[in-house]
DNA sequence: GGTTGAATTGAACGCCCGTTCAGATAATCT
DNA sequence: AGATTATCTGAACGGGCGTTCAATTCAACC
């Protein structure tokens, strides 16, 4: 046999990436073979090499594209730092909950990257972290935030937010909007400056609505 | 050749576990071969099977022992919930910073566990999480904490705290005591109830107030 | 409708995998 | 010292790995 009916690069190419993404996320890069990926999309292993130079490039492309998309998809609004922080936090949660497999891979497969690829991915991650740190820094200067160390606060918030993907399941107890609201509430409080007391102080509030299901 | 000079189960056994831990943490379970582990401790691969029934048992034992030790090493003090939370947070940070490889494995290699082993490890993790959740629940009832959802707050705090191990390096910019203090500060503020104001009514607010820093 | 090029197969390459085991040697016991 | 037991080697097992490539078939174009 050789070329099969309906074969088309525009189809097999994307399917390869999808299959690799799903299998890498589920079993880990090292535990997934090219033959398994090929079987998933209904071709022989040799055919994969029309679409990727090797297995490593497959992983690297997934991670790099994910991070570049993440960076391209959000820009800080022109607003006070607290509004920027809210925008960042809500976007981070939404973006990550929409792409659980990519997030998983981007955090778990770092050690399977060859050094040159690792350097690229690390750089992109630092760029992303730098955005949050810039907001915290600006807000601290403005007296909106009370953070003893912006780098620490950055890492703490990102870890907290990204952690959602480790337990969130579609159709679970809480819907996304609720999760987003409650995490934003915790994130805000973790870094917010104490309100100036007695008078004025605009009283915003956060929905504590105990009510909920369970 | 056969038995070698100085060979002794009391030596090779522990060395096997140490080597497996280090290599699994560094390269991942699936990417490490029994032959690599054997080479690390200076024996042939066959000799490893005097100390473990198979590779999977090696991973499982590391994870199980780690979690059992974690659970055994801390009991909530008899105190108010806020003091219990501080004790938990500080212990969590210290314990995890002391065992970076074990922590890494326990979070990253879950998917490489066979189903029966996975069930055991999941159970232990849930037990640990339940301890924090109990504190938050108790503190919320006492009015010390303001958490909309104790489960969410539990997962948020654990993710935030455990995340330290992803960037902490011995001899880095901040020492452990500083990190511990600052993370405890952020964790506390994320869940603390607003201080009861001069007068009545606890005012929950969001700091938009431009006002001064602290 | 014939030609050209894209897409794929299937076999092969050399290598490494987890695990087993008979045989050999060192440590220990009597 | 001799017998016994613990420890390890080295080879082997069947199998899977990533990757390459000539041969083959299908799709697209003239």
C-alpha cells in the first residue's frame, strides 16, 4: 500500500498536533511513542515525519505556540493597577481552563525539553510572569497593593491560579464564573493594601453568597 | 563475576531508593531506565530486583512513604483556627522545601501510577487536604476566616504554597525564613476575615481607595 | 486522460527496555 | 575451616523505541 484515500496534509497535520497534545497530556511525553500517536490518527509511524522533523519538535511546538498565544491574547488595560490585576487574573483563569492539556504540558514537560528549547520556553514563561510582576509593582507604588516582595507575590498568585487546572473538571460542583470570582477574591485579598479606615472608602463588596450547592 | 566486595543489603537498598528518587525527579519516571538507576549505584540492573519487585513499586513506595511521613509529621495544635492555619502553612513550607525531589515526584508522577496505586496516593493526598479544609471550616464558623468556599480556598492555598518548590533554590535571593513569613502573610490575608471595625458591622471592602500605603 | 507530485505504507536499522535466572563469589554462621 | 546464605554478574528473553526510505497509490493539474 501507499497513499491512502482521502489523505491530505491539511488534515493529517493538525490531527497530529491534536493527538500528540492529548496523549502527551494524558501519559507524558516520555511514555508516549510515535507509533501510538500514529495509531491515534490512523496512519503508520513513518508518515508522521512529513509533519514534524522529530518527536522533540512536536513537544516544543506545542509549548511554544501555547505560550506565544497566551502572551498575544492579553494586554493590560489602561487603568489603575487594581483593575489591571483583576483583568489579568480573570483572563489567566479563563485562558487556562479553556486549554487544560496545553497548560498541563507546559508545566510538566519542561524537563523533557532539550536545552536550547528549554531556554526558549523559559524565556516565554518569564515574560508572562513579568507582566504580572509589573502590575504588582505599579500597584504597590500607587499604594493599592501591599506586597513585601513583588517577585514572591507574582509566583504565589500564578501558582494559585494555575493550580485550578489540577482539579477543575467540566460539569463539576462549581461553574467557571463562580470559580473565577472566588479566586479573584482570594488573589485580591492576598495582595491588597488595607483600606484607609474611618470615612469615605468606597465600599465595594465581594459576593460571599454562602448559599451555593454544597 | 558475582557477589562483589563490600556488598550489603543495608547499603544497596537505601542507595537504590535515593538514586531512583533523584533520577525520577530529574528526568521523570518514564524517562529513567532500571539500567540507569543501577549504574548510578554501581551495580547491574538485575541486582535491583533483590530490593524491589519492579520499577512501578519503586515509584509507588517513594510517593506513599512521602505522603505518610507528611501526614505523620504534623498535627494541628490545640488552638484557635488562625493559629492552626499558621502552624499548617509554616510546616507545609518547611517540610516541602526540605524534600524538593519527593514533592516534585508526588505531584508529577501521578499519571504513571497503576490504577490501584493511584487510588492509594490520591487517598493520602485527600487526607492531607482535608486537614487544611477542616481548619478553614472551623475558622470560618468562628468568624476568623472569610472563605466563600472552603474547598476552593484549600486548593488555592495548597497550590500557592507548594508552588514555592518550583522556583526555590538553596542560596537564592531569599532565605527560607523570609519566604515562609511572606507566604504566610499572603495566605493569611487571602482567607482572613476583615477586622471588625471601630464600631459594629464588619465591612468587607475592596481597596479602590487611593489612600496611603499601610 | 495522462502526468506529476503529494501522501502514505511497510519493512528495516540499530538500540534500549523491564525482567528473569543460572552461576559465581563474598560475607556470615557453626 | 567448612558449610551456608546473601549478594551480584552477565547473558538472555521478547518486545518496543525513534527514525529512514524505497516503493506505491492517490489527488491535482494540464
